[in-house]
C-alpha cells in the first residue's frame, strides 16, 4: 500500500507549489480516499501505513507553509531605503479620479479677463500672497498712521518687514502699482505707455454678505503716458466691459476718495442682463494716479499722467451668470461648481 502513497505525495506537492490557496489541498479527495483505506487493511499493516500517512501529512503541512510564505513575500513592498529620495520609496503619487473635475469658474473668467486686456495692449502681471506695508500703503501715498489705512481691513502676520512693520496679506491689487511703474517706466523714454493689468487674489477681514467676501479677486489696471485723461479711463473700462459681456454696458461714476488717485471715482455698472431700472452694482475703484505715487517710482508727474483702477472680478462674474451670492465661489460646494 505504501506504493499508493508515493504518487499521491508527488501530485499533491506539485499542486501546493503552484497554488494561490495551498491550504485547500489538505481537502483533496486523494487524501480522503487514502485515509479511508486504513480500516480495510489487514491489522498488521495498519500501523506502518498510518505512520507513512502521518509522514505525508507532515510533508504537506511543511510545503504549505513554505508556499504561503512565498506568496506573502511576493506581495510585500520592497524594503524601504530611508536614505533614498522620496519618490524612490513612495512610487508615483496616486491621483484622485479627475473625470468630473473642472477649472474653478473664477479661474476660467480670470483667463478671459486677461486675454481681453492683452488684446487691448496691456501686459499681465501677478500679485503676491504676502507683501510689505511699503507696497500696501507707503508707496500708495498713505502716510504712516493715516486713518485711511484702517479702511482696508488688512490681515497682518506676526512676522515683520525690514522697517519692523508686520507683513500683510494684500487687501487690494494696488500693492503692485509701484512695482509696475518701476518695471515699465523705461517705456516712457521710448514714447511707449506703461500699460499693465494684475488679475489676482486679495484678502480682507470684512463683514461678509452677498457682495462681500474675505477672499476675492481684483484686476488692477495701470496706464501712464503723456496727456492721459479721465475720459481715457472711462473709455478703457467701458470697452473692456462691452467686450466681456458681448454688449454695450451702462456705467456711471461717483466721486470717491483713495489716497493714491486724484480725482478718485467709484464706477458702477447697470446689470447688463436685468430690465430693472435700479439694478446697479459697484464694480470698480479708480482715478487718476496721484503725483506722489508717480514720484515714488521716479516718474515726473509734470511730464506724465496716468490712470489706475481696481475692478472686482467676483462681482463681474456674478453679473455674467446671475449668481446671487459671492460666497458661493469659496464655498467648495460641488452642486454650485459643477454648473460651470
Ligand atoms: C480698492 O481696492 C482700490 N485699490 C481700487 C483702486 C485701484 C482705486 C486703483 C484707484 C486706483 P475698493 O475697496 O473699492 O478699492 O475695491 C474695488 C472693487 O473690489 C470693488 O468695487 C468691488 O468690485 C471689489 N470688492 C471690494 N471689496 C470686496 C469684497 N469684500 N468682496 C468682493 N468684492 C469686493
């Protein structure tokens, strides 16, 4: 009977060596059949046969353990080399599924706004997320301690700049005026204007409501040449709005106060898609660049004049799509975002 055990041993060991679930082989019918043979053997052969069968079971158990270890090692990640660069150990970063992702509506519109101004001859510049008080206030003709500084609800950091003043989160894109004037003043010497826009994010510690967010977008515009007038300012903004909405837009200006422009205005726009007579929204702060702001960039105000504006992009987009509350933009609500 020992002869029957050897071929079964070979078959079962072979099966174990290639199985993904080697322990199942202990339930193989061949093993059951061979065990069932014992009571049919003459009593003097039973002990010997039983021993051989136990030996077989032991060999199978060992082979199963070896195979299980082999399978486990095959799935174990390679050992980590702690001295290697991050990507050696981590492998490629797994990305979230993106099939439903879209560009945020404000980013889509920033692209459209930039391309219109580019076609109108303006260079595009970026702002920053942290700035100093010189660019937020001093270069914009806000003297130190001037009460108008408080109008801007500016977030400050614990870190200080070289003057010992806290750094700030820019509360308007006008922080870039001085840099633009300096960067492009070379144009004036060759008879070209300074013409640049800055579409970027700004931050204010505001009381929030349907038209006021703490984080929003503005597009700053700066234009300087000889003989520039308020008429040029209004014409530029009207041309932009007409292009953006694809129709002529009614605007009106009210006198206002900004330390960095003189005269200063608030420009409001009639909702281009509303029949209501009183549906106006305040959209832009603007004016003729103050002589002190030109001087801070070494430009002679007796020779050159210019205008600047800061237009609220969130409100511009709200009008385009009939969005009733500015806070939807930062809400991260998918039901809102998926409409764009
Ligand atoms: C300014 O920020 C000036 N820097 C604008 C300026 C630039 C004037 C250059 C002169 C020369 P104001 O605070 O009014 O101004 O903001 C300008 C526009 O930004 C507003 O008309 C509005 O469209 C938008 N805006 C202001 N505050 C908010 C807010 N909390 N949420 C959404 N949009 C806002």
